[in-house]
C-alpha cells in the first residue's frame, strides 16, 4: 500500500510540474500565455500589470513555490476571459459533470458485472457469442458518433427524451417532478457514456469467469450440488473483484475525457464544455485548472480503488503484511 501511495504522490507531483511548465514552454510571450491574452489587445500598462500579477519576472523556483502555495490554498488562478477565479468557474460546472459521470460509472460497472457473469457461465454458447459481438461492435463506435445516433433516434425521431440541457425551460416547482425532469434529461448522456464504457469491463469479467469455471474448486463445488449461479456469485466473484474494481477506477479517466464530447453534443454546461471553451479562447489559466482537476480526480479514483481492493481481498492484505 505504501508503494501505491508513493506512486500516486509522484503522479500528482508530475501533474503539478507539467501544469506549471505548460504555459512557460509554449511558443510566444510567457506573460501573455499565463493570462491567456493576445498581444494585440494588451496595452503596455496592462502588460506591466500582468507581469506583476503573475510574477513572471521572478526566478522559476520562486514562481513554482508561489504556484504550489496557491494550489494548497485552493487558488487555481484567474481567468481574464471570464473575469472570475478559475476555482469558482470550475466549482460551478463540476456538479453537472458529476451528475453524468457518477451514474455512468456505477451503471456501467453493474451492467458489465451482470452481463459478464452471465456470459462467462455460458462461454461458447450462442447467447454469449451474441452478447460479446454486440459489445465489441459498440466498443468500435466512437463516443461522439454513439451520442449523435442516440440523440437522432430517441430525441429527434421518437421524441422520447429531450435533445439537451439538464432541465426543461420551465422547471417543475415541486421536488419530485423536478427530480423526474432532471433524470429525464440525464438519460441520453448517461446512456452514451454507459454504452461506451461497458465493453472493456464486460470482456474482463466474461473471460475471467469462464477461466475460473474450469478451476478445481469450481468442479468440487459442482460435485456438492451447488448451482453455477451460486458458485459465480459466492466463490468466483470474490476472486475477480480486485481487477474489476481497478478497471472501474481507471474508467473514471474515460468518463471525464468522454464528458467533453458528450457535454458538447447534449448542450450541458459541465467541466467538459468549460474545457472546450478554454481551448477555443486560449484561456490558459482556465485550461490549466480544468486539466489539473481532471487529473487529480483520476489519480484519487485509482488510489481509492486500490484501497477498496485491499479492504475487500484478504489475500492482498496478507501480501502487504508479508512485504512489510
């Protein structure tokens, strides 16, 4: 576990160093890169103000120390395009992204687990081949195309779901109808992310279950009269929980990177659309903040999954104690 913590620490340190160095390595004036402004719109007085504000005239070591102090204090910089602190802009958008990402992670994990166990028990059957072929086909479809297909079918042609945003123009006043309206708007973006993230986890579970079904302890359990379903959920599942949970943690990276495209397609004002705005307007302070938050979420998610694996799998705990 100490090794995992050390790796996570160095990953975060690398992310901080890269984020600090990014605008300073780009071609052009460092001061203008740090504030995300163009040379033709900045006067001499404004330029002098930006130099003092960013501390670009100070030694790099001093700039990096000031940058770390700001990060520890929750200061991610200032967006001159939006005239607002970066952390404030991100805090306004993160809830919308989480409303898409968290259900997508949980639902895709549950669906992959159920389908993978079912297909793994029937490896080689017609049903397993059909499910696996479907998953491989969906996995080959780019996320943006999958979102557009779902939007075209269920929103424009069938009219079952809204075409975008997180709320209707007129939000119901009562609590339950308001929640229902939000869930109705979340269905298509969440479904897009779920369909795109299920195949990898499904194939892992399916192949692992099929392999475990050939082990001696499974044959012994069958000789005792235990059903295949009981064997899978009570004996095989604990053996595959560690790689499965680790993959779910890694899937957070896919969800956050996929949210940029999904939020653009479904007109959702989340972290992904904010990152898109920062790229289009060359707002480097905002771009740095979005990248930092996304990277930290991925590192922390992977660290939490490692902790969960240790808590759930006694064999991992034993290996850690032996190593210590």
